[in-house]
C-alpha cells in the first residue's frame, strides 16, 4: 500500500501542471511578489534622477574596481579609458596621472565596493520570519531613509509576452503598475530564459546585462531584491518598490551591472528596472521587509 501511495504521488507531481483546477488554485496562492495597483497610482519615493545617480555611482565604482578585466571594452573606448583611470587615480590619492596605464590596483570584493561607495552592504540569509526561507539583511553599515538599497533582478516581460510556463509555481513574478512583469526566479526555466536573452543581446565585449545574480557570487551586490520578504504584523515594511526606466544615455560600459534584460529583443523601449527604496533609517543587522500590495500615491 505504501508503494502504491508513493507511485500515486510521483504520478501526480508529473501531472499536476496540466491540471487546470490545480493551476488556478496555485497561481492565486503564489502571490509573493505580485502587487495590485491602479494604473493611475505612482510609486515614486525619490526622484528618478536620484535613482539614476545612485546606480551610476555604484556601477562606476564596481567598474573601476574591476578595471583589469575590462581591457576589451577600454580598448574600444579610449576616452572612457582615460576617464576611469583618472577616477581610479583620484581614489588612490595619486598626485598625477602621467599616462593611461594602471599598476598595482587593489581589487576589492563587490560588497566592499558597495560599502565604500554607499556606506552599507546587503546580503541574502535565512529570514527572521518563521518559514519565510531566504531574506535580505543590511549586513554592514547604515542606510538612511530614501536610499536605493537593492534592485529586483530578472527577465522583463511586456504585456501579452509568453510567461505562462515560467510562472508555474514561481513566487518571484513581480507586476509593475503598467502590467509589465519581471521574473526574478534564479532557477529552472526562468534561469535559462534570462541567460539566453542576456547572451543574445551581448555586443562583442559589451554585456547589456548582469548574469551573476543567478549565482552565489554577485558582481552587482544590490541585485538581491527578489528575496526581500513581505512585511507582517510583527515586522513592518521598511522598504518600498520603485519602478525605474533606464534612460537611453546610460553608459554602455556600465550596462554589464544591470540585473535585468528584456524578453523581446525587437521592441524599442527603455529597460524597466525596479529598485527598493528605504522608508526609514535602517541599521546594521536589520532585515528588509516590503509590502507588495502598498500603493504609494
């Protein structure tokens, strides 16, 4: 009898994804990051210009720290090369830059770069909420109110683009105000789709997105926003999502740190990103919590 039950469970696990009532029930339940907001609402906690400046500042610091790996890009952008080497020399407190060459650069971890740039680090760890799984914590430093503290990575789907199979049992689907969806799942089919789109859009040495958020070793340490848990009665929200369209003049050499990619390559539009902005000051050791259903107007 026990063997028969095991066989029935096995068959059900392989069949349930084709069982319409099961799909309907579970798609309703899996709403970890699905927000319902009217199209007229706004989610701007801080100005888009402030989001842009934070990302630019952070990505520039990551690029400078990783300058030795950027040789192919710098060879195609000589003016940019001298610009970044100049910034590197300032950071190293050198009195003069005599040529466009660098020697003896100390390479830091991305987390250390983030701390030196923004004054904090964030990382994934077991959530303080029972049965919540992974959460995101401020592991070092202090985060003032109104600060971009992380980003929501994933493949960006416009309305009517195919996401059905990726959405099955997927708690990481984030819905933007205008119906755009971001799949922040780093496993299974979602992982394969992201990598495929990312490599599709690569232009020679120029990467248009960051794949490292799919791994345990992040190049962009902000790309952990999909693991921020929903608030509860005991744990109030201390961050809020804010949508941000990457402007066309975003530096091409820094796009390698953007943890998002569009599903359809032939659509001319700005890349949608979602950042998490702090609603209050957050101290070292605190876990980040958001309310997925909050409407900010």
